[in-house]
C-alpha cells in the first residue's frame, strides 16, 4: 500500500498539501492525515478522491505516535511522501511570551517534527520524499520572533543533514521556507501583517505547488517568490548582526 502522511492537515499549508497531493498523485492508496481538530479532517475527507485515514491527536502527546507506529507495524505501507507541516509561531520578545508557549513552540516545531520523522523513516523506500515546513525566518535570527526563528533554523539544518544521510537510500528531503502566507498563522502568532508582510504575502496554494515541484526535482530548499529568494541571498551576504539591527528598527 502506497501512502502519504501529512501532519498539521487541518489547516494552512498542511491542508493545502492534502488537497494538491490528492489531485496530483493518483498512485497513492491512502493519505494519512494527522491533526488535533478532527472535525476539520472529517470535513476534508468529504472533499478528497483519495481515501483519507484520520489520526486525531496532539503531536505533543505520546499517544499519537504510538497509534501511528502500531498502524505502520501492522500494515507496513510504502510511505511515498511525509509532509511535516504542523507548527506555530508567537510574536513578542523572549521576556514577553510566557514560558509555556515558548516551550510548546520548540516541542511542536522541532521535537514533534523529529519524532514523526523517526517513526516514519523505516517505511520510506527508494524515491520517497520528506517535505519539512521551515520558514524564511530560518535564514537569520529575528528579534521579537526569536524562538520561532530558532526553531525553523533547526528544521532547515536538520533537514539538510538528514538529506545527506538518506542519499544512499535515494530518499530526498526538501525544506520549504515560505515567507508570509494567507493562513491562520498570524491569528495564532498574535501579530498583524505590516506593510512589508502585506506586500510579500503569498497564497498557500502557490507555496505548496512550488514545494511539490521542488520536492519532485529533488531540491534541498524550496523558496517561493522573488522577495523571499532575495531575502535568502541577502542573509547569506549581509552579516547577521547587521540584519538583526535592521529588524530591530522595524
């Protein structure tokens, strides 16, 4: 049985990955979707041609990994694509954001992504893809977004190293580094999109389309749009200390 597994499938990029993978990958037998908001997954199920298997649960709890692991051991599917799309951000200084939220950011964006990858790795085969949602925030430190940017730097670094480790198995890892996108992200982050963010705001369907093209083409990093591609280049050229000072002024 050939499957795709997508975390954070109830909204945002995760939901869009379900929609586009359903349309593009006709050889899949099932798409396994994972999220806390099960009612949204059931609603999504009614809109897809490919059979969805729903795993409802919190990625911060051990139970969801046990359930998925037991199912994988019992059915031994060929995971053609793993999409780690679950994650969230919160704006504010390290002193302003409460400790619980900051630790949950680290656990969701880093620990959960790593845990899910470890559970699924034995079931990926030659030609399989791992798509990890990082962020353009991964390119450099960001004041008032310090923990979120750091977690996404972890995702980018982890993905690059994992890609190198899996090359002999011909399994390819792509990090997706979007900028601002029209999702629920800003509602959760507690921030409004400023003029710069509004000017560079991307539609999630375009980001996901580019990500799937780049994953198919075995690209290490997927960046949608001229603005974010420019940002990536500039953060390689300009010292991060100067970038941080500019961000502080904004």
